[in-house]
C-alpha cells in the first residue's frame, strides 16, 4: 500500500463534512461505494486520503476532532456515513480575516458562523501545525468572498511545503502570479472553484455545447440557483459574489462556439431558501434559433445535495496533487484542473478535459 495522502482542510463546513464522510465510507465500502468518480486514479483510491488537520473559526468546530466538527451546526448536509471514529485530526482555530462577513455576523447562529473566543493561530503557528501533521496537501473550502483568507492559507501552504487544492472562486491556479509562486516553490497548485460532480455548471455547459454541435444558434441563457446552506446564506451578500459570478459565467461562455453578450447571459446564486438546507435547485434556460430562425427554448431543473457534489471532485483533486508531486510537477497543473474546476488555468471541452486527466494520471 502506498503512503496515505496526508491532507489538511481550511474551512470545515458542509463540503468538508461530505469529504470526511466519503473517506470513511470508502474505507469500509471499498469497491461497493456508490457514486465515486474515478474509483481508482493513478493507482490511488479515495481511501488513500487521510485528513490530518482542519482549520476553522467557528466555536462549535474548533478544538474538536474533525469527525465531530463536521457534524456540528451550522453544517446541515446529508449524513450518508456517521461512523467517523477514524477521523481524529484536530481542528485548529485560524484567523477570521475576511472569512466571516459583517452580514454573516448578523444572522441567527443556527444558520451562520459563530467565531470562537479562542485566540487564533498566527501564520507561523499554522505553518508549524501543517509541518507537525506532515500535511502534503492543503484543501481550501472557505466561504465565497474570502480573498484574504485564501491568500493567507496559500502563503502558509507555500511555507509548509504543501500542494494546494483551491475549491473556491478566489483565483489562484488561474492567476499567473500565484501559479509562479507555486512553480518557484516546486509545489503543485490545482483549482479554481470545484465544478461539481453533476452540478449546474457541467449540465449547462453540456446543453450549450450540444446546441452548438447541432447548429442551433443560442441567443440567450440563464442559470438561477437557490439553496439553504451557509454557502447560499453567505452569497446573499452581493459584494462577495464578483468572482463566483465570473467563475460560473465563464464556465458556460467558454463551452460555446460564440460568446454571448453580457446582457444575454445571467448565471449565479439567486436566493437563500432556509428549508432547502443543503439541497440546491438550479433552473437553467436556453433560448435559440433552429433552421431558418425558427424559435426553440429549453428549460430544465436540476436538484442535488450540494456538498457531496463538490466532495466527489475533492477526492479526485487531492489524489491529483499526490500524482503531480510524484511526477515532479509544480505550478498550476492544467491537465488536472480543467475537468475538476469551473475556473481552471486553461478551459477545454469536458470530454477533452476528461481525456487529459486520465493521461495525466497514467490511466489513459
Ligand atoms: N457545494 C458545491 O458544489 C461547491 C462547488 C464549488 C465551490 N464550492 C465552494 O466551497 C466552499 C465551501 O462550501 P461549504 O458549503 O462547505 O461552505 P460552508 O459555509 O458550509 O463552510 C465554510 C466553513 O469555513 C469556515 N470559515 C469561515 N471563515 C474562516 C476562516 N477565516 N478560516 C477558516 N475557516 C473559516 C466556516 O466556519 C465554515 O465552517 C464555498 O466557497 C463554496 O462556494 C462549493
């Protein structure tokens, strides 16, 4: 058996919960585990991942074992595996920075973040904890809009010698400056913003591409998303949404032969519906023209449990970080990012991205 892929997580929210559950679930279920993308990749299975540290700010999560922290409020995702005794990594108290917005501080505690009274670790202390835990990968699952917090953890990863997997829409792998920093440090950087396993982005891209393939002229489109978790609550603060909108919109624009005008495409999180909890509903509409300008439109609704949808990609991206390290690759890893992320350093069609991922992993 190969050495476990020792991974730390910044942001122990719903996506981290699904990831931690998934690892323990796969350890027990093995080949019988349901819904695993890439059951083996480059010889690695999801159960080769070991979570060795977590960093959060919430009083209900810090200074607890990660197996307990992921079950604490305000996390509300579906519990598909509750036997988490093997998940003993400590959750440390990181700095708030811009992770907790003024808007979130004013929401009821059961649906928002409650910063812990414990003193936050400094950057030096976080680097020490990463080294002590022998973490080789740091995964970012911080709230949308946490630019300073993401950059803070990226600097910690560089200093601690960790590869970085960036699950959120703050641009690192797709930012040449950050890609160079990781290249100079000899460390892989994979991102940005997970393209969920069967999410609105990949479905929307597929529909738009299908229209192109069949010669349909797409005139306009929207994708409206609602959900009831803290991610959706946090995104009610429109000022934090700029990069999320850009990431989601570009993911669809780049799937089409011809870009739409800015006023003909509208994509983003649209509302917070408390009773949906971690369920997300996406409404996708495309309008266009068939032969001779004849009208057509398609309207569809996708419903998913939001967080396992991202965790499925996280268990793949973490394995890609190990494979990149084994291959001596550093900087932005294009071939591992295009299939797994909405805003990769290089956008390619999903079928080509799939082939590139397999070739990168040596599974082609
Ligand atoms: N669900 C998906 O399909 C999907 C897809 C792509 C990207 N994402 C992104 O992944 C991220 C995580 O999503 P989630 O649903 O787990 O969110 P969440 O709100 O459940 O979790 C965020 C966690 O970060 C913690 N946090 C806040 N500030 C922090 C700080 N400064 N340092 C450390 N921890 C801090 C919170 O306490 C919370 O535990 C979001 O940015 C989301 O948009 C999700």
